[in-house]
C-alpha cells in the first residue's frame, strides 16, 4: 500500500540572515518563520493530511504546530528527524570556516561525505537514520498522507538514501529546500517515488531564500 509523505523544511530562523549552520542548535523562528508556519497550516488543510510528524527541535515543532492544530491532530515528535550535527561547522557561516581552514571547506564542497566537517554526522549516516524514520512513519500510516516537518540538510540526505543517490552528492542534486516548502514522496514497500520537489506553500509569504542566490550554504 502506498503512503504519501509531505516533507517540509521548517520556517525561517533568526540565523537565516547570517547564513549560519543551525544543525542541532535550537534556534528560534523569526516573525516570518511563524507566518510561514501559518501559511503551511492553511495549505495542509486543503490536502487531506491524516497525520503530522516533526523533528524534536523547536523550529520544526513550532512550524508543525499550526498545521496540526488546524487539522485536529497531535503532532508526533520523532527524534530521528532532528537535523544533522554539523560539528565544527555548527553555528558558523561558511565564510568563517573558510577563513580558518579553507582546505576543510574545499573538501566539503567537493564531496560532502568524504569531506564532512570535523566532528559532524556524515551525510550517509544522517540519510540512513532519516530514511528509516520516514519508512517507519509510512508503515504506521499505510495508504494515508503524513505531513513531516524537519530540516534542510536532513531531508536532502534522506532523499538521497531513499532514491539511491550517493550521499556525498546531496548538495549537487538537491541544492536547497526553501523554508516551509513541500517535497512530496510516495513510499510503497521498499520503493520510493518523488512526486514533487520544493513546492511553495506561502500564499504571499516569502520563502526566505538565503543570501548569494540561495546556495546550499544556508541555515538548516
């Protein structure tokens, strides 16, 4: 039986403007982030959502909460949907890291798996835990639609794991997911179908792209 998962990156955070890697840091939403969450709730109310799940980090929980309330559902907190721990990069900008160790940043840009930031969770490991969590949600809601609110890098690595893409290429294949945008997948047993990618839900609320044209080096 096929389960539809609507994967959503949380709303904009206070580190967004500075382009800092949020990772496991519990960073607050901005006013626009809260407006994006409200817009997501209106969008979800028109989509026949049967369940809501989210990361334990507050930026994901607060993004999921309006949709869950509008749908009359209790959001399920899934620990495995937390963002990637960026280790040395946590809380820093790419420019700050490059000034300190340009070789490390160059290695990361060339292959995010073999060049993962020191002390960080490698993309392959993050993708496996996220994919397992998404499969478990699908198994718990066969034939239904689940709204899943998580994080930029975590969701991209999960897509790589589910679609058989080498994890070190996640930055190349999925450059970014916008705040409160939806990526739809269908899970049928071990098979995954990508139905849509990074679809806005804003209804007039800006998506909040990062600086420099919205590159991957953006808040997670």
